[in-house]
C-alpha cells in the first residue's frame, strides 16, 4: 500500500480532494506506468510520481501543458506530458509506442486554474470574455449564445444544468443579445430568475455549468475516455476517478452513463456502452 502521509507533494493551485483515496485505489507499485488523463495543475501526477510510477499525463488545455514543463524537468524522465484530449488517450499512447498501462485517473470537470483566471471566461464570479473553451479552440460560449435559437439554449440549460426554468433563462439570453462578457451573462440570468442580492446560491451556477459542458462536449469526451481506458488498461489495471463541481448531465445520466455518487474513488471496471446519441434531447413540454 502506498504511504499516503502528508509527505506526498502538493501544489497549492490544485489539491485534489480525493487524492489519497484515488491513489490508494490505484495501488501503485514502483515502476508501474500510469496515466493522468486530466493533468490540470498536476495534482494527481505529482502523487503518482511520489508513489514511484512512471506517468503519462495529458490535457487539452495548452496553458496546462506549458505550465507543466517545469514538472517534466523535475521528474527526471519519469513524466511524459501530452497535449490532447483524454477521449483519445488510446491513440495518443499508441503514437508513442505504448499499448497498455497499469492505471488511469480522470479528474472530471473544470479545473481551479481555469476558474480562477478571468480571461478564460468560466466563472460567473469574475468578469471576463465569455469564452469557456478548455482547449482554447473552436466556438466560444459567446459565439454559440449569440447564434443559437431559444429552444436550443433552453434544451442545453435543462439537460446539462438541471435548470427547471430553462425557457425563462433562454428567453432572457436571446433578448439581451449580443453578449460578450461573463458578467453580462450572469446579470441576465440573475434578473431572469429574480435572484435577490446576497441569497446563498447564485442562480447563474446551473446555466454556466450547462453552457460549459456543451461548449466543450464534455459528455461525449467522458464516454470516449472510458471506452479508451478499457482498451489500454492491461489485465488487472486500475481506474481512478474524481469529479469536480455539481453532478453533470443529471437529466441524462441514467441513459448515457452509470449513476455515481459525487466524488468517489473507483477501481477499474468495464464501462457501459452509451446506446443513446449523446446530444441534448428536447425537454418535456412544460411552461416555465
């Protein structure tokens, strides 16, 4: 069993809540090869290295890759850092001559690095460009919100954010267009939901989550990542996972993925295949 004492190195920018539990579930033996499929600020990668693993880490965010180069140098040849999506981890490994690994870890959701930076446009608590792209390429949140019709926006808010007043919010967004800043969008949502200042939960939370999930294709990425993990884990391999933030995809979780408690460390098991098309389905007809 890996020693999970406070001696394991920590990065103050990203300290995974379930780090000890996930590393224990991975049962890393020195010399094993493990994948950190969502590198971020390197919280899990550091713990894997401290446990004696050789680590291949990937991230679709170019900022994470650039800032991770210092850790690559520090790891003295035991860390390979790859720019790419975890849904393609089997291809990324094969291109580097790796056909099997002993463990894979996913830390699902937006990272603290992304939330904390105004310019990335993920947070309703900070005013910045309405971007939300993890990979920093493709359509921005502003571009989608300014072109999508009201019904499409409402479906995304309902399916990915569990926003019961999705139509009301979508109408307000369309009426307020064009939108370009996170502060503008947050204000529109708060007014639409008649949120009194100082109330405990910001009503923009669900809508920002839903828009982020849609812009980044997070559900498709998750399903592809689980299938890729099944292909590259060697017999007896282990899968560890942690989820940041509110439970995603709640309206479609039963149809597209196994339901899981929030923040849970797991061992490897064959993921269920998604039989349904993983795109927002129109919500039941009901006025908001």
